[in-house]
C-alpha cells in the first residue's frame, strides 16, 4: 500500500530495513540461539524489507557479508553496538 501511494505521486517508494533483533538477541545470546543468518535474511526478504542491520550472526569480513546480503537481495542499513563497550571485561 505504501509503495502504490508513493508511485502515484512520482516519488520513489521508501526502502525499509529491519533489525535482526526480531530473530536473535545481541546481548542475551541464548535468545535466538541456533538461528542462522540464512534463515534471518530469507525471512527479512520475504517480509518485504530491502535491508538489515548488522548482527552477530552475520560474517564480519566485508566481502563475505556483501556476498551473503547480495544472495538475498538485501543491503546493510546500519550497524549495532552493545551498551557495554565502555565497561571493563
């Protein structure tokens, strides 16, 4: 519905990204444990998203990440960092 409204006005349709937090938790790693990058990206694309936020389940090597996202016709839309980056480990 959003796309049709934008197309009628001559403006490009908005592109939307989703956080993989809908599939896996970045801090509480047992939430979503076992969820693969492939599963997450397949469902994100099926839901109509054009991109995803960086997640612990994705490769960190730029070439591998780019290839994986391209296989699902998705883009990287943002990064994610936990709130513990200033605490001592």
